[in-house]
């Protein structure tokens, strides 16, 4: 079997451009991949246009390892977020094609399921004013949608430090969410790499009474010694450290693992070259007793791929999901993802990824030139003005 063509389709939403990739073959089987890169959609499309004749067209979709290796190596330049996202779209589509060719769900091709359901957490649910009463109400609304774990970034536009009134405000917001959800629901604190180590540690200490299940990206992602410094001070508070969504290749995780600077790995398969690379990373993390909580800010194809992989990872912890708090047409763009019920996804179905693109929906909501800036006021409302 040979790949004969690729077609990207971009779905514009309030704050994300979701890029789908349709991969066609000479045997009539069609696979789909997806990625959502923050603010760099056209860069990924440009990369794919250049890579398609060189690597993708003419490749056998069953030879995933070879295709990914060539795309990572033969350009010579280092692979980062753009390249690893482009590769991931093709790679995931190949798994979809293989599953359809063999009439099997993708998770059955990856060693089979070790979990009979996939634990989920909600994100994107707090698109409200940054007041305790509005966060309280939004948390209750998220629980009503079936979630038993909620993640949020209460830190506004913070960068490196926070002014004293902001610190007080943050504590009030987290207190309100814990009050709303009760003691049994998990709350996960997202720092988005905002802080220097001392501020991250201070805020973790302030929030420790509300029993967060993790603190995420306490410092920017490049300096793992700084992460280790923060992690060593946060560990005595009993709060795990989660990170990894802005690391894109296997070697970028080496120092993180050797330092044992995190407890939970949040790699995003759509920015990490796809399913197989991420499966290997999970095995490597397992040797350090680290758990996998894969990042997923994508649409339905990303989510389906994440669920198939999650089912097969022995050290899987929990899966991120946004799309119960997004425009309804995001799910409609590729129906087939199981819903979250009582905090869990059911195992996804097949064959392949088990989702089908609705190109009419995508065409009705085209690319939007937008800038999602996590360091601007009110970014958390996720209503981005067009450039
Ligand atoms: Mg994050």
C-alpha cells in the first residue's frame, strides 16, 4: 500500500485552529490525523507541503517507524514543535489506515488494552470572570458534565512573579473551586511555565491546603535544573510535579528523567511525532516510576488517538479533554469519540481510530487568523479577537 496524497483541513474556533490531515492511499483507504499548534498553524502547513513529496507520498503506511525516522533525520535540522506536530499528523493517520486495513481498533495494534476505561479531566471550563463565585459556579457546571477531575490556571497573566493582591486572589479562586467540588474530586493546578522557581514554590505552598493532585509546568520548559529546584521544594508539600507538553523529542526527556524532576509526564502525541514515539516514551518513563497524563488540547481526532494510546499504557494516569467546553461543531467535525461518563471515557472503538471526518463542518468554520496569548489579561476566557 502507498500513500498517494495528503489534504490538510483547518477548523477555526474561538481560540484554536485545529488542523486535520486526510491521508489517502492507492488502495482507497483513507486515514486522518490532527494537531493543534498554538499560533503556528500555517507554519505546520508549510512544513507538510515541503515534506509531502520528499517523504510522505509513496510511503507505505504500515512502515511507520521508517517514515518517522526519515522525517526526523533526513532534513538535518533539529525537529521541534512544528516538525513533530507535522510528523504526528501523518503518523496518526497511518495508524488509522492500518486499523482499517486490518479491521481492528488502533489500541489492539499497540499491545491491546490494559485499562477497560480511560480516566478524564476537564479543561477549558473556567471561561468566566476571575471571581470566587464565578469559578465556584463554573466548577459545579463541569461536574454536571460528568467530570471528576478539573484542571485550571488561576494565575491570570502572571509571568515570573505575582503582585501580592494577585497572590491573594489566586488563593481565593482555588479555595472556591475546592469548596464547590468537595473533597473527592481532583483539582489540578496549571502554572503554564509562568514562574521563576521561588514564586512557583511559594504558590504551591499557598495552595497546598486545597490538596491539588499536581502542579503543572511550574517554571518555563527549557531549564530542567530550575524545574528540579522547584520540584525538590514542592515535593515535601505532598504535591506531584507534572510537565512535558513542550518537550517534543525523546532526547529532550533524558535530562528530565535523569534528574527525576517530575512525577507525571504530559507529552502530547500530536506534538511528539505520534502514537509510537509516545508509546516508547511511556515505557521509558515507567522505568522511573513516572505516570503518563497526556496533554490534549486537540479536537476529536487528537482525542481519539489519545484514548487508543492511553488504553495501552500500564503507567497511564489521566487524559486531558477540552471539547465538552467548546463549540459543538468541534465534536461534529469528526464524530465517534466516546463521551465522558462519571469521569471516564469508554474504550474507543474502531476500526482504526473510530472517528470520521465531516468535511462540510470543517469547511463551514475555516481557519481564523488569531493570537491566543496566555500572558494577556483574560486569556482564560478563550475568546480571542482576530488579528
Ligand atoms: Mg499545560
